[in-house]
């Protein structure tokens, strides 16, 4: 009985962690973040090229 309870608790914890990660990704994508969790904080060449392209299209 204790093994089943331990398995249920472990599954609940894993589901909570995965759910929180998915919610974080969803929230960041909704804000428009392109590189979620990027250590360069959007200052890489890929992000700079996107910023340059969007600024020429808008103005």
C-alpha cells in the first residue's frame, strides 16, 4: 500500500513540474519572447536579425 502511495505522489510531483514548465513556455510565447531561456537574453545574432527585419518592415 505504501509503494502505491509513493508512486502516486511521485507522479503528481512530476505532472506539476511538467505543467509549470509548459505554462511558463506558454506565457513567454504569448509575450512574444523568441528565445525562451536563452542565456544571451536575446542578444544573439538570430535575435538581432529578427529585430532588424521587424524594424524595417514597420517603419
